[in-house]
């Protein structure tokens, strides 16, 4: 297979994406929804739906699914399914007066064909998405904006670059998050490294501020925390699958950890009763300090997810070295 070229994926549309024609295909489904399939030479793939600009699948070269998606809800063209990677804008979590999901997750995005100031995408499968504010949006949030999203797949890596531009005549502020649901073997066997000693807001305890005391974060119950001023690299170690997710981020100083555990999972209509055992939601976020944009200004963030083989129990991988950026 030629490097940097995605061979056609069987679909019922055959539509290709402008400048990215060799890199991604659009599929029009029978229910009227649209998906973008990204694929690169080693076999890694990602799938993006235009409703919500949501990434609903990321598979490695062995065709293993790396993102969690609930099977509880039936797929609908106009409904956000819990899981994958989704956008929270202009409000992330419940820190504000808007609905928690914000605007972007409930709107139909378009393929962005305008010239991009971002570097060229060599040897990767990429799509650029665009969401523009509408008059209806102004009733909810009275500011005009453009929200762009670049999604790229390379061998073992999924990159998401969000950009927000103020096209209004007055400044505005917003918070932002990329909600990433990771697929795990057993949440009770998972460790998160890189958040030690940091302050966090605990949403289960009236959003009080605490300092993390554990050497690593493990899970034995419901968690919903916003960790503040986090490092640019965080590791999620899945012992049973011998897999480590490494999250690298820029422009989003905070990180949110969420797992509903058993009681809340059973009370959620769009979540399976046992789903909490095989997932962890970790967000790259800007929550504590809102981002302020003057007219014409643009903010840019970046998140990279990689999945590497590891055997933490046998000492083959030191997660602290992953967090500190050592290569293997």
C-alpha cells in the first residue's frame, strides 16, 4: 500500500473529501446520516459522524477498538451516542449556565474545504470539520463563532486539533473539553499516572477543591473530578490488556476523569448497566480559567492519543517514564 494514500473503503456513496480525496471517504447512510472513514497504511482507522463532529471509532492495526461506545442506545442520525470522542463547547462539564453538552454536540457539522493555516498533513488520513454559529445558536449563547476540528490518524495515534475563532464584534469567553471514552478491560485494574499531587474539583462533593494524595489514581467507585493545571502527558495503564494509553495535550490545561460506577450506570437511560466496568472518560479540558477571545482572535488546542503495548506488572514499562516522555 502506498504511504500516505488511503485505498477506497467500500461504501454506498463513493464521495471523497476535496483536498483530502486520497485520505478519507464519506459514507451516506440510509437514515440520512453521514460518516467519514479515515484509514492509514498499517490498518489503523477512525470513524467520524458529522452530527456532533463525534469520533465514534478508533481501531489499531489489529482491528481492536480503542474507544468505548455504549450499545444501550439505538443509533439515530440526530442523536449523540455516549462514547467515542465528543466536543463540549462553549461550556464544558456543568461549570456554567448552559446545557452540559454545549452547542457543538447537537449540531450538524460540515466538511471544511477552506485553506487551513495548520501544517500540511503528510502520511496521515485527515478530515477538517467546521461548525458555524447560527441565529438559533444566538438564542442560547449570544456570540458568533467558527469552530473547526482537524481529526488525523497515523500508525497508533489519533490526533484532534480544535480551533475556535471569534467572528463577533465583541469579546467572548468559553470553556472547552474533548471528552474521550477509552475502552478498558476492567476499570478496577486500571491506573492513571500523571495527576499525582495536583488540585482537583470533586463534583461529587459540592465541587470542593482537594489535593490528590495517591501515588496513582485507581478506581473502586464513582468518580467525577476536574484536575487543574495538569501536565501535557497523562498515562492510563490497563494491566489486563497490557496496554497503555498516553494522552498528550496542549492548550487545555485541565483534565476531567469520569466513571459513573454501578448505581448511576443503572439510572442512565443511554448507558448499559455494566458499561462502567469497561470504560473511563478522560477529558482534555479548559475549565477553571475560561478562554477569552477578542474579535478576530483564534484559540487552538491539541490532543494526541496513542496506545502502546505494555506490561506494567512485569516491569517492562514504567508508566512514569511514559508520562515524562521517555521513548521506548
